C-alpha cells in the first residue's frame, strides 16, 4: 500500500519489503538532559496542523502544560520538516535531516499517522559525546487506543563491543516496528549533537 519510490536511499538484506535508510540529526543547545519522543503519533507532543504565516506548522499540543512548565516557548514542526523545541532565551533542541535526504521528519511522521507500519531492524547512533552512548537511554513506547502507555527499555550499553564503539558510533540491533501506536524515546544530553540512522522497511 505504501511506497517511497526514489525518495530514500535503499539498503539490501534478505527480506522482501521496500527497505530504506532514514537519517536524523539531533542538535541540542539546552543545558540539561532532555527526553525526546520520536514517531509515536499518539504520544507525540506535536502533530501537523495548519501553516502559521508560512513560518512553521502550528502544533496541536497534547502535553502543553508539561512543556510550559519546562520553559519551552515553542514546540512545532517547521515548513522544512524539522521538529523543534525552543526555550525562552533561544536555547533549543532541533531534529533535522541531512542535506540531500529527500524525506523529512514530518514526512515519516505523517506516513505513520496515516497507518503505515515501518519495520526497524537496526539503528546506528553517532554522538559528539561518548556519554550519550554509554549512559543515554532508549525506550520503545507503545500507547494503546485508550491511552495506556507501556515502555520497553533498550539498554544501549549492552550493544558495545571492541569494534563497535570507535569514534563514538554505536550499532543497535533491534527488531521492532514504528506505527501509529508505537514510537521511540531517547534521552539527549545537554550541548550535544547526534546522528540517528534508522534501517527501515515498509
């Protein structure tokens, strides 16, 4: 039912679906550790809404008070597809895509929101801070249709080996899926940059 055509780079394995790589760059100028939720439509802070004066997609905020309490002045999806969290004073966390990648965060988020089921077999994380890989957390978050949230922890440190942790790179082999009810949650360390490369199959 769903096809990405030539929009995303492909990779090969022995499965039969349409496989593609999707890369996100996460940059934080925040001075504290922040937990970010990716792809999960039901738990997401923002959903695509109407364009406000052409600047960004004005979000439908589910947990608005939570983010006001944390000092965020804006949370939204810009017209270029970036997801951003901005605090008063200009510090922010931004989820963007690399130059040349035709798919944006908004594209994948919107695809999932329409009912697409993306199988994920691997995640490669590259971080400016080694501590992001050692002490950072990752959860697979499922939200039922009646709002019950369950989390499955994925201890990143268990994926280290002698060849895998060079140059602050970690390969996480995980067999899970992204869909309307299920996404991912990560802690992002302050003043850091990270690249997340997802191996997905439609």
